């Protein structure tokens, strides 16, 4: 059995748009991993008390808390 698959990687230069897209994806993932969940819960609780919920916000009032 002859295996002629290449083992070296060919690096291609990313375009400016691809670099921006990669930066955005990484920044968003870091933000998601490091955000303050307690602060988010306080903001949601405050919004539930101060704002009159519309039909789009009713489900958020019954959302299971972590």
C-alpha cells in the first residue's frame, strides 16, 4: 500500500476580510467565556422589575436561572 499523502502544511495568507472575521469570532468567544454571569443576572432582574414586559419578554421572566 503506497501512501503518498503530504505531511507538510501549506500556509496560505488570509485576506483582510478573513482576518477581520477571525478576529471577530475570537473576540466574541473570549467575551462569551469571560463575561460576568452574576452581573447579567442582576441586570435581568432589574429589567424584569423596572420594565413592563411585552410579549417578547414574557419567556425571559420564566427562564431557568443557572
